[in-house]
């Protein structure tokens, strides 16, 4: 059996030993192709990668693809969706660090940190009353998308005293049995939210929220789901945090909502086109905090990723269901 790793990461000797103990004779090959279709797929049974080659005719031995990303929107329109080859994601490896980012963003918004930090630049003592913070306790946060990331966001934000609402594709599915790199975190039983909503209930969900966190995956169904009409339902004092993918909130719409006062502020970590370099309207919006899609970039990721890979390799070896399978019907 041949496993091809396409990434900047490398297996340590200890990690190789763990994987080869699961499947004796496993051949581990490391490449890092800038263009994924330049990879040599000869004899490769398992591919570990973020991007998937489109020339599947050259991958006749391929039987399983393990993505390095929690999302799978890169497979929209991809020919692998027309095959029986299973694709699994890295869901569950990003929950704690991304939720920490969301907690940080929420605190920055509540304490007007983008304005407070200007003090050092101007060297002028500001009007402190105009910089008054907002206590989080008793506020309501709405989390759109309640997978491993959304659930850990809920756990951390609930600890600040926020009331949590969630909106997901199937609000009846309250449990989450996916991979979790941090046992004891998240909300696997679905016990934290005070209210559960489906995609058709945005008009009931949004007006209740002081903060809205977008963790929903990018699919044809979620593309543009928070347009101007939806943002207009929110409180004028509400804030938006987007950490999943660009386009769920159309970028021109977000600019208009922030400039017109429909929203008090926002933090975004993902964009339609990445990397995003100027000029772009976002760079001139004063009540917008921008970060370069780094909420899920953290020290130690590779160790957690190899742990997930080992668990899935063991399941693959046994013919058991794999963790984090992509549903091409649902798009994630």
C-alpha cells in the first residue's frame, strides 16, 4: 500500500512508525507539488492533501483521499464527486484554536480594541467614555454552523456568560460524533444552545443576536446566505465574525452594511479571493477588523493531523467507516 503526502509537513520517524505499525509494509511518500496535477499518482492508494488532482485517470489505484482542511469547498465541481472514492476532512483538528480566535475577536469588539489601539499611534489621550466596553455576560451570540468549531465556540463563549443560539442545516441532529482532537471540549451532546434554528429561520434567529459567528461550510446552499436583507434583520449594535469561508456574506454587502450602520462592526478571516492584496474596499472600512485567514493556523497542528490520519488508517485497514467523510450531496 502506498500513501502519498502532499504538503509542506513531513512525517517524523515516530509518526512513520505509528502509521506503519497499523499497516505493515505501508510505503510513505512525501511530495509538495505547487500544482497538484503534477503529482505522480502511480500506485498511490491513499492521498493526503489539501487540493485534489483532477486528472483522476492517472490515479488508477486511488481508494481514499484525506484532506488537510476542515472544509471541502475545493471539491465543488471536482470530478472526484462522480466517483466512489471516499474523501475525509480534517474536521475536529481546528476547534480549540479557531474558537480561541473567535473569543479573542468577540472581546476585541466588546472592548473597542481597534479604536483603543489607536492611542499608541496618536500619542493622544482619548475620550475614555467614548471607548466604553460592553459586558458580554447576558448578551446573545448566534452561531451559524454547529460542527466541531461552532460547538467549541459555544463552549468558550458560554463561559463568558453569553447566551448561545445555533443555526444548522438539520437542527434535529443535536449530537456530534466526529473527530475531536481535544477531548472534553466542544459540545458533543448539544447541551449548550438555548435555541436551535434551521436555515429557513434566519428571520427569527438574527434579531436576537448581539454577535453572530459564521462557521458554516461553504456550499452552493450557504453561498450568499447572509445578504443585505438578512443583515438588516440584525440589531444596529450587533457584530459579525466570519471564520469559515468568503462569500457566505457577500463582500460588497458587508461593506455596505458596515458603512451604512446596519452593523456596528465585524471581524473577518476569510475572503472570496485569497490571498487578498489591495486595493479592496475592505481596507478602507473603519469598523472592520481583517486577518489573513489564520484563525486555524496554530502550532502543533501536524501532530493532531497525524493522529486523525492514524485513526482513519486503522479504520480503512479494518473496512470500518472513516471519520469525517465528505457528503457530496450536502457539499461538506
